[in-house]
C-alpha cells in the first residue's frame, strides 16, 4: 500500500528551506561575479542557478 504523502514531510521542509536560502546566495554571487569576475565565481553562480532550477522542476 502506498503512503499518504508523495514526499516525506522532512524532505519538503528541507526543500522549501533550500529554496529560501538559495535566492540570496544567487543574488550575492551575481553581484560578486559582476564586480570581480573570476572563473570560480562564474562556475559557482551557474551551479547555484542549476540547483535552483532543479528544485523548482522537481528533479531533486
């Protein structure tokens, strides 16, 4: 028999918390990338955006 929820409630709390935390990180990293562009900053910004998109599209 299948459970009542599609996802565990603890997973949903972590997911929504990550969505709330990742947006300020993306904004900060974008400003930092504009002011001091290094390859690490660009890669980190791209990674943060991909993680955010993956969470929104239910890939994670």
